[in-house]
C-alpha cells in the first residue's frame, strides 16, 4: 500500500495556506507548522514531500523576508499556485450578527475587511493568524465575539458563517510557491515555464544593468525583479528574478551565462509550469 504524501504549510488548520494545499493537492495529508522556516525544514528533513509558501498578495504585497528564506532552504520550486482569498465572518453557533461586538483576525485579515467591520461597528482585535482566531473563538471566545477566517476554518472548528465573502476587494489573491526537495516536474513541450533565481551582483559600477542586459540580447522576458537586504547589511543587496522560459531553451541559457559574468552569486530556485491564472490578466 502506497504511503500518503504530505504537504506542509504555516499556520493553524483552516489557514488560507491549508486551503491552498487542499485545493491543489486534495490527496495529500497536510502538516501545519509554526512558521515559514519550520515549513521549509519539514520538507528538507523528509517529514513532508512539498511545502506551500505564500510569497505575495495583490492587496498586501510581498511576504516579508520570504525570498531570503526560500533562497537559503536548498529546496526547489515545484509549482506556483494562486488562491482567491474569500474572508468569512464567523461566530459561535446560534449567535446573531446583531449581537456581535468584537472581531478577531490577523492584521491583514482585519485590514482587508474594513467596510464590514465599520458597518457592523465591530471592535477589531489583532491575532497571530486567521485560522488561529477561529480556533480561539471555538475554544475560549465569548458570545459577542466573532472572527474573520476561511470557510474551511469555520468547518474545522464547528462555527457558523454569519456573513460571506466580506473582503473589500473581490480580486484579493495570494500567490504561493510549492517547494520540493527531490520532486521535479517533467518538461512538457506544450507547457509554458517560468524560471526563478536569486543573484548577488558584483560591487562594480553598472553591474546590475550589465547583468540584466543579457535578457534583452537573448530575447528573454523578465517578469519580476525585487531587491532584498541580507545579513542586516544595507550595502549587500540581493535580487530575486523571475523570467519566462526554462534553462533547456537556448535563449534562457544564454541569458544566464551573461548573468554569471556580473554576479558573485547565482542560485537557480527552480523551473516550473506557468499557472493558468496568469492568462486571466
């Protein structure tokens, strides 16, 4: 009998990362972890096959320190996933919406549902995460308290949804990277791919300009360039790059060769299929 595959995520059961795991890998067993470092280590140490890591949100922007964590994890990107965030207003069974006075959730969850919070005159209370707020409500919450969390969290903690889809922005979407230690997807000639890497440029004038010039001369489309500081040194920046194509293509291979000439460090994080969500935009 084959062993059930596992996927790790950060947060309590019912978190949006848990929901992303369930939607993308319904047959996998989920492994909740305390933080992103533990989520990645779970795969590195062989306790899970994949890790679901949120990297950016259309409303909140990039997840803090995520590029540094992913770049140092020794794992590779297996796939990307996009999850539309649907916030639910959740209360204890039998409680009417008119009786609610306070609402608990992660700071971003509260910030993304201001219209409903203001309309109901609720007092917000910041919690560590959305699913944890639902768990707290089920175990310790009072009748006049509610939480903002996912539909999955309401189901897991046996709570009622008193108002659905309360997010201010209906297009609120989180992008996740699925990380693996050994699993890699076979290249499909009919599939479009993305390649992600991290570079540290040499400390010479115009190094970044010259390093990126290889993408233009080789006709490679770069779709993301983000800088981040490492080791607390403001003079030591690294850059996260995403581009269209994979290293098996001559154009991408050529661009990478030019990139190496102007960098002290080049780490390929993975080549993975471009998600169909991108074709919507």
